[in-house]
């Protein structure tokens, strides 16, 4: 196969795909547990989300080609050009995230990260206290009190926009983005666009950092 041939190429590595689906589980679990009043489980889902966001930040620095933040096209011109091409149905498949998708990923990571971390400093003023509520600085506790009840609605809006974009890509642009996040491959791309291989040392570093963080949280009283 020459570099100009087009077929299915490897784009999303396994760590990125597992992060994506575990994030879905973490979000669903967080919303379900809080709606049912299962606060102990809610805390643990929140811990999971902080660990996942930490992993994605680290993997965005040391991961494979399209997982790295340096591979995101974040130009303003590229963002609006992508929206125009999507609206007209002329957007071509790209390896990794297109400019609009890259912006959405960063916003989701930021908002979900703020929600999860703010929960560590949050209290219902009755029974439950985040593990850092008593020892955290006042500015963090006050910010958590304002953010934590308000961000879930924004998260639901962002997730809804993400799902609508997936549907649009599937039926208007013919891109199977959900499938790509399952098996890791995208169609109709030059073979030269295949991602770089996973580096075991980088993966081990990221996993150990997340494991250490989660163990630390697990040992905190709630």
C-alpha cells in the first residue's frame, strides 16, 4: 500500500478509547447516584472522573499522535472553516479531531474537570463533606460551593451537543465516529496518517500517576 492509498488507518489508541468510554460510565454514574441520593457511590464516581481527567491531561502530553494536544488544530480560522464545511456537507474526513471537535474536547475536559474537582471541596452542609472541604483554602471551598450545583446543566448541554454532532457526522457527512472510538480506525484516510505507536514508558507513567492519585483519594475520610 502506498502513502496515497486510502483505507482504514489506526487513529485512536486503546488508552484513549478506554478513557472515552470510562468517562461515559463516570458521568452516567455520577448523575444516577446523585439523583438517587447514593452519596457514597457519588463520591467514588467523582473520584473516578478526577482520575480520568488527570490521565487525559497526561496522555495529551505523552500519548500517541492524535491523543496529544499538540495535534489539535485550535486556530480560529480553522474552527469557523470547519463549521462552514460541516454546514454545507463538504467537510472531509480528518485523522484525529477536526478543529471544531478539538475545541469541544477541551471544553468538555475543562468543565468535567472543574465539576469533579469542585466536588472534592463541596458539602451539602448537613451530612456529606468533600475530602478537602475542611483543609482546603477558603477560595477553593467558596468556588466549589458556587460551581458544583451549576455545572451539571452545562455538562448536559455539552454532552447533548456532542451527541448531535455525532449524529450529524454519521448521516450528513458519512463519518462513523462512534465506531472509530470503539475499534480505533477511521476510513478514507491516507495510510501515512496512521498514529504513532503507544510508548510503554509513557503509558506506565500516566497510569501510575493516576493510580497514586486515586489511592490517595480513597484513603481520605468522607
